[in-house]
C-alpha cells in the first residue's frame, strides 16, 4: 500500500493540491451534494491522480 497521499487536479486551470487539503473549496449542490471546487478558477471539474 502506498503512503503517498492522493492528489487532485483541476481540469480547467491545472491547479493541484492534496486531495484533503484545505486549499480546495467545497460547495453544496442541491441535487449532487457537496462538490470540490477549484480555488483558482471556480471549476468543479476536479480529477484524482497520483
């Protein structure tokens, strides 16, 4: 098992940070629930990698 933390990257502007990092914003969507939002460009198209 890997000890390296999972990272996330914004598909829009390529901003990246650790998956649980406080830099990521979170927004509530009425039908989808809580979404991760990029603090740089506001996109919710966030992908896991690493």
